C-alpha cells in the first residue's frame, strides 16, 4: 500500500513537472524558428513555397519539354541518344557529396567529349547544370530547411574575385581550341588529385 502511494506521488510530481516545463521550441525542417532572424524566417517561408510548389512545377516542366520539342521522335531520337545523361548526373552528384571540392563537371566533360560533343559545349553544359543545381536548387532547398546556413556576408567579399576570374577567363585565356580546353581540364584534374590525396 505504501509503495502504491509512493508511486502515485511520483507520477503526480512528474505530471506537474511536465505541465510546468516550457513548451518545446518550434521547429521547421530542422531549424528552430525562435533562433532565426526575421529575414531568415522570410527566407524559410520563400523556401517552403519553392519546395512545395515551384520545384515540382519546374521538374514537371523540364520532363515535359523534351516531349514537346521532339514529339514523335521522343523515344527513337531523344531517349536513345541521351540515355547516359541520367547516369552521368547521378555519378556527378556523388563526387561533391563525397567531400571533393568540385562539382559534376569533372564527370560531364570527359563523357560528353567521348560522345563526340565539342569541348566548349561540354563545358557550357557543365556550367549550366552547376548554375541550376548549385546556384538555385541547393540554396532554395536550404532556405526551406535551415536558412541559418546561408551566410550572405560571404557574398560581398567573394564577388570581386569571382568577377575577376570571369573576366580573366574571357579576355586573357579564352581557350578558343578544343585541345586547349582539354589541356586546361587535364591540368585541373591533376591538381585536384594532388590536393585530395595529400
């Protein structure tokens, strides 16, 4: 009887302690809303709209677009000629996710050139996919999950260096020939291998 009373008293104490404790902090996809600034909360709302509506609509658009362009030749022309591209994209995603400081271009360029695509077009394809994936989809995905990881303070000091690199590549080293592009790519991959393995 005494043990029953003690157990019941402990249960009541635990219940009162639970009721007296403050409510848990609101979480939104892994981020505490109470710890975010008002601007970060606005980013999170925009990211949530992107994740729920804009991203699925964009995906559906890009899936339907080849069907509209190729029409009757969608299977016989488009899918037959580009069957390797999804595999190439999956393999290209594993490199940065594995910790290497590069994007999928190190996979895209050699595969596309082996498929007799000009090196300049292969570089343009790699740059465009990186712009869409890394420049749009990745930040918007983080905006919907945890916008505190997006550090806008880094953009201002890095922008002049990025712009200078862009001008340097166009004006000083334009690499007009495909062999020059492949040589620059080979040197880059060798330097990357040394950096990763050291």
